C-alpha cells in the first residue's frame, strides 16, 4: 500500500499558532530525517502528522531532544531555526541560525510587497552553507538576495561575475522560470548561480 502523510510544526510559537495549517517538514532523503527552516516566536511547539490531532494521526512533544508521542510541548525562544526530527532514534534538534535567504525584487514581489521567495538548504551537503531555490517564476525586471525578509543584509553583484557583493548592484532578468544556488561556504567570497 502507499500511504500519503505529512509531518509539521504546530504551536503558539508558529505563525498559525495551534490551529494550523502546520509549518511543513520536508523529508530529507539524504539523511532519512524530516527538516524545515522556520521562523518561530517565543512559545511552545509540537510535531504532528497530517495537520490533525485526531487518530490515527500522531503528535510528538518531548524534552532535551528526545521525541515522545503525545509528550509535553517543547518550549522555544524567538528566532530562525533548522528543525530536524529523526524517527530512526526518536530525536529532534532545533538549530538556531542567523539568516533565512530569500529573493526579492521588481521581478518577483514588487520589492517586498509580499514575502520573498524563500531558499532552502541543500541537504545533500548539510555541513556546507549552501541554499537552493528551485523553479521560481520571474517577470522582466531586477532582483536581489536578502536575509530574513529585511534589508539589513542584502546581496547583489557589482561586477556580473557571479560573486555576491554586500549591498551590491541589482541583478537583471528576463521573464522565465529559474533555479538559484547561493553558496556561502566561503563567507569572504559568497557566490550565486542562476539556471
């Protein structure tokens, strides 16, 4: 049989609080775990199956990184996180990170009128700071990359050489559907690719 199911993050610390829909956890086939990059506020969370509290869907809480079915709510502080749940050993991690990268611009969201197109980490290289955005549709115009839907940290490209420059020149695109990679493995010389 083939059974469709999802796991997500629900709770007062999430944008939709306890009513959902949940923040979806994506299955990482490279590590056989579920992961998400999320922004949380001060509060509590749980993990649940299929956006539901009703059986046969399961929910998990826990303490000290140990998942417990039906367990206590997990207390979190406001911040950006890589959240991982591992059903091989019933553990979870909340790794706080400084930045969640997005694409912003006249070519996408009128320079921030709606949320930026959010990148995800490249889970095939979990120890490198590489972010990917697949199949985003752009119109003719300009764009940049920025952190956390805010202008405090943003990148363009002054020389058209594929090297990101802090506060650099806007990038220009023609209409189409594109995929992007941001590579911060060398923080002194971050790069991007577009295809």
